[in-house]
């Protein structure tokens, strides 16, 4: 019976596969199934693996032992509990982020979310609400979608954790973070987010999983975390698709595609 059902699904799907053949999530070459990378793109993707800093999720070259923290976590402790990312923000990962964010490739979000689930399994397992980093309403009207919300929605579907897109708002229209140095980014998003009074009940005392596409300097994640905690969240973890690793930050983040 299972084989018959499988053959039936294939028969139903083949017209769509002919009209819209699956393409590589990085370069758009034809591939065998949706959401995978071709043989040329796969080696260009750096998955972030343990050992890593238990707070920042920054990978270590060697296993430093349980509880060993990165210099960043010690010198500048974040307001969130833990941060994790699926991949390093370079090569094909950069292309995927640009495709989702600037080229309306919302079809990538479910596949990117699967990699995020793998990297942030412990965070997702403990989360009680999934909240995306919000766009200002004027920017949302221009773009017509929020890439962070697309990732957060996909994570919610995969995990069953409630999706709360209205839990926090961007109340200040900030400049684009692309091209800004670390201090400029922090100043840009200061006091830019707020939990509306009607949303406080949805996060009060809960462990919130904050979702974004890229963790660069952490300025946005820190600002949103502070707003969530001020609004009553019990704890906040951060999960992104990509992470700019220490030493790799470039103010010029012009999309590759």
C-alpha cells in the first residue's frame, strides 16, 4: 500500500516537475529535488558545527571543554541566553540570503529553516514562541514580505512552536544596516523595537526564540532581545540562518546575486 501511495504522489507531481524543474538553492542549476545544492555549490557551504561557544555559538577550532566561553561572550555578554546559526555567511550561503532578501526567493525559506532546525535543535526544543525580527511597516510595504518572518514561519511549521509575528514591532525607521560599522549599527537600532501592550500576554514569562536571516555584529539581536525582555519575555535565544564569524566582518555586504 505504501508503494502505491508513493507512486500516486509521483504521478500527481510529475506535471509540475516538468513545468517547474527543481533548481539548486545556490546557483539555480537543475537538481534532482527541491531545496538541495548542486555538486558545485555544496562544497562552498560551511555548516557550523560543535565545538562552539555555548553562549554565542561561535565555532572553536578545538574542543575547549564543557562550559568554555568565547572572548566575545566574556568581554561583552549579550542580553540573550544563546545564539546559534546554521552556516557561515560566505559563498553560497551569502547568495541564498541575498536571493531570499532581495530577489523574492521565498521558496528558499523552508529549506533554510531545515538547516536552522539542525543547528538550533536545543533552542527550538525549549522555545515557547518563535518571533521574527520585524521590519518597519513602511519598508514592509515596499518589500511586501519580511525574510525573517518567512524563516520563522517555516520553523514554526517544522517544530509546532507558536509563531508570533506581532510580538515585537520596529517603531523607528532605521537605516539599512548594510555598510555600517559595529558602533553605527548599535546606534542605528537603539530604541528601535517595542513590544505592543496587546502582545505582552503572548510572551509573558515565556522562552522566546528570536529568528533572523544573518547575525552580523549582533546589534539587531541585542536590541530586539532588550525590547522582548522589557515586554515580559522570560528568556530569549537567537537563531539565524547565517553568521558572520569574528574576523570575517566586512562593512560592504553587497549581495553576490
